């Protein structure tokens, strides 16, 4: 996942909140120009939008906290998966370098 896409989505959500507008996938698409399917397909992006949407609806109630924890867990799992994949790629590259010496 490109950090640029994450930054753009986070910035769009922050702008919507600052303007007092509802955070929706459509509003984020309009603000960023990123396709709605991209927002739905990438867990990191989807989690950012859903966090902001839920924050509007559930102002830190117990249920809101439970939902937020679930979303944070989902986002963390997506990041962990990416880190594991990158570590595997790094180990493979290190093995290739070692065999060339």
C-alpha cells in the first residue's frame, strides 16, 4: 500500500471533519479522486474511512470503543501482514546476495 494513498485518505477525512461534513466513502472519493473500489479493497484505506465514520456516529460510547478496537485490530493485522511479507522478501534478497559472494 502506498503511503501516499494513506496520507491522502487521512487528509481527506480530517478536512471533512474540520468542515463539519459527514465522512462517507463517496465524500472521500470526491476529495481524493481515489476510486471507491480502491478504498473498499485495501483494508488500510477502508479502516481509515470507517474509523472516521464511526467516530461521528458513536461518540466514545462503550460500543463505539469496542468497534474502534475491532477496526484498529483489523488495521494492525493488515500492517503486520505487510511487514511479514517485506521481511520474507528481505531475507530472500539477503540469501541471493550471500550466494553470489
